[in-house]
């Protein structure tokens, strides 16, 4: 076991995948000689060669098309999309080809493609480098969509994604790349599957469901709320498609209250689907309407304003007050 940053943990996970299976190949812009803009793939081309860690042209549609061809030939391609907002040129390939070829061929063709997507804000970048496009892909049948929040999950889940026979969108919370933690490289039958949610803080009063970059914020909220005598249960979804509703449902049936938070805009987001599904499953257990704490329904703002856009501790605690029936920003001040 070693202490690694989240970015380094993904890198060591990719290294193990390359070592364990000669069919694994990496493709992306500047991932080879440079080691990626976040240095996640640093040293991999040197150690495995340019035929397995390939620098590509700046053409996401072409990168994805190449990955489809490689998958047809029995390889397990891992594609890096350099920044979240660069994924849109590859959108047609992902939703019209990658997600559907297994079904289109009656199960004869698998698409074991992993698409790595650094996503989210908080690094002082412009909009095409700070977006959260995960909901586009959770709406696409045939894709698995996962995201990590800790170095351990980053390492384990990237290896699980590469080994999966289904196409996987692997969203990496870029503002958490430098978070450090212990990483155990052993994967065995006791390792949590990548499609299961994790209870990261146990509690009794409110269930807070989140993923990726906001897991740390939710942990902070649980600590702050405890000073007020409120016990938050924090659940890291980890998998956005499919969603482990059983874990969320079991929690909400106990707490009777739900808050969902993510960086992406609210309308049509993952939080809307979670809130609707849990309302259907737990309607008679709910003590209050579920609350969502999200980015605003505007394009991602300039870097100087991103702190106003991103959900923070105060907004999350305000939503907790809302579902607890306490004084909050919507109820106004009462004398």
C-alpha cells in the first residue's frame, strides 16, 4: 500500500492494466511523450512503447473511430478526452456506434472501450475545460458511466473499467487530482464492484447523495451539521449508469430525507433522475420533498465567477435545513 494522489492512482491503474493484458492500448492527445496535461499517463509510453500508448491528432471523432476499429479487432482501447468540453466532437461516435454495436450485432461484437474524461470545475479554467457533461451519457442506453472520488477508487475502478466488456465512460474529477490517500493495488473477490454505491459517512437524519468532486464537500457538510446536532449519511454513487438505487433506497427509508448534489446544471441532471426514482420508491417514507443542490442553468462562467456557480458547503447545508424544516434561504428569516 502506498500514498498516491488521485491522478497518480489512475496512472498506476493504467500501468497495471497494460501489464496484465497485451490487448490494452491507450490513445489520446499528448498522453505519450508529454504524459498528459495532468501527467496521469507520465512514463507509460517510455515503458510500453508508442504502439501501445499513442499520441493522436487533435481530433476526438477520429480518436473514437480508431478505438471502435481497435475494439473490433480484439483490443481494449482506453481513450483520453483531454478536457470534458472536448468530448462533443466524439459524441456521435460514442452514442451512435460505441453504445449500440453490441446490440446491433445481436451480441456478436463487444465494445470494451474505456473513455477517460477529466471533468468539472474548480481549477480556474474556461468553460470547455470545466464542464460536467455526464448526464448526456447516462441517458444513452448501452454505456456504463462511472466516476471516482478517492485515490483508492480511482485506481481500482479504472482497472475494473478497462477489464469490462462494456463501453465505460470514466469521469475523473480534475479538481481532486491532487488529493492524496492510501492505495492498495490488490483486486480480488472482496473488492467493491464499480457499479455499487458507497456509504462514506453514516448518519440518521438526512441522506446526501453525491459523486465525484462533491464527495469531499458532502463530507465537510456532515462534519459541520454534526455541530448542530444533525446526522448526515453521505453516499458516493460511484456509478451513474447504472445507479445502485438499493443502497440509496435503504438509506432514505431510514432517514426520510434526501439531498442530491452535483456540479452539473440542474435541469435534466443526474440529481433529477435520482430524486424522481427515490420518490417513486420511497414516497411513503419521505418526510420532505427531496432537494437538489447543483450548478445553475447557465453556461459555465468565467473563472473569476466559478465559485458562485459551484455548489459549496453553505448551499448544501441550506438544503439540509430545507428538508429538515428549519429556517433556510427559501423560508426567509423569522423573528
